[in-house]
């Protein structure tokens, strides 16, 4: 027995925002739940993202999940679409996949995302299409379905797209529908940044964090309880360490210059223990590789100690840092 439902524009659960666009679909084939009123953000991009594009999409969706209950809309294609749906499910956000094919298992395109489609439905989301069961994913279906992706949403975010990417069709349709358009800036040397940079030049809002989106959309915003709990749990020195950590790669010299002499190895060990309790293995590894906070001559002038002469010491090796942090942890 099929789990596909058919909704016409007259049905009470047909999305209201979608009825406002030109060429609204007469009916939708749906697996999962369809809602009349819903705050949605569409996230689209290249089918061949770089690591930067993947990590940026993941970071933004994590941020949205901490501060809002936005529904993430995308097209179930390879690349950024897949990241958007997967990360939404992972972080407890509802997500809607708009297909350019039928939504039955035999028709889903790309076929490698059949399991993802099932996860979307089982997590409370929806897989929808204007094409009936058995319809193949023909080339002209995908530009046509993009108007639905944009039409369901208050705004569209483009994460990496080449100059002639289908994601830019979605962005153009969003503008025509009087919806917000956002774009993630990237490297000027990457072809995947051409699309977002072109949108930004034309007036799209540049996005580097979830808050950039939320401040433009009229949606309820929740307190970031995770950040509040962290701030309450750490002391002054630990806050300094967390502030100095960066998502970008840093050389030992850069980290040594960024450190301050008031941070003790005891504080490092405390943050390490707390990161272990919250399962942050990457954070602990980063902290264990931080060199001694006392700068060397090559890192800049010596720093005067409180009430004592200026000092300059050679940096610890990573092995020495590990030993000091470990011994500090055991003595606590």
C-alpha cells in the first residue's frame, strides 16, 4: 500500500506561502506531513561542494537549530542539498525535500538518497513533488521544481554555486517571489564562490552565521541555552582559552602569539575535562596542542611578570604540554 498522499490548493494543509507564487502547482504528491503555516528556509548549492562548503552549511544549520525552529527546504540532490537535509535531521529540525521526480521509491532521484528520503519522513519531515508516482527525473523537471523550493520559504540561502548553477535559478525565483536571498561568501580563487559572490554584489545578504539569517526573517528566536550553560560553567581563564580557539587552521607561531600569559595549564586541564564530559574530542585535541602561553623572542617582546623582571622562555613541545596537562588533570 502506497504512503503517498495528494494535496490540492484547496486542501486546508496546502502551504499558504506556496499559493502566493506565480504558477503555483495545482497539486502536490506528499510523503510525510504537509503544513499550511510554517517558517521555512531553503538551502541550496552545488552538487560538488568543497570541504569549506560542507562545513559552512553544517555550522549554519547547527546554529539555526539552537536558536529557532525553522524548517529546512532543499531538493534532495547530491552535494549541498544532501548536507542540508542530513544536518537538519541530525539537529532535530524538520526538513522538506522537493523532488524533480516521483516520490515513490522506484522514482526517487538521485537513487542513492532513497534512505535519506525515508529518514526525512520518519523524523517528521516531508518528501514532496508535483510529479506523480513513477515519473522519472527528467532534466527540465529540476529547474521547474526550484520555484517550489523557493516558494515554500521565507528566504533562500546559497552555499557554493558556480556561475551557471541551478542553485542560482532558485535564488532568482526567490527574488521574483519577493523572498529574501542569502549567500555564503567564499574564496575568490574557487569557482564555487562565483555564484554567491555575484548574488552578494546584486544585493543578497552575506551570511557567515545563523544569526545573519534570523535577524532578517520574522521568526520566533529561542535563547541559545547551550551557550548560556557553557558561559555559566567556565571561569575567567577557561573563557580566554575558548575565545582563542578558532575553526580555521593555525600555525604553532600564530597560536603562541594569540595566547596570553595569564592562562595556566590548570585552566587548560579543566577545559579538557569538561570537553571530555560533553564529548568534544576535537576540542580536547586542539587544547592539547596549544604551546606554552609564555611567548618567545620570535613571537614578540618579552612580557613583564607582575612585580618581577621580564621573562622569555622556549616554547614547550607538544609532548611536554601533554604531560603538564595530564598531570594537572590528575592533581585536580
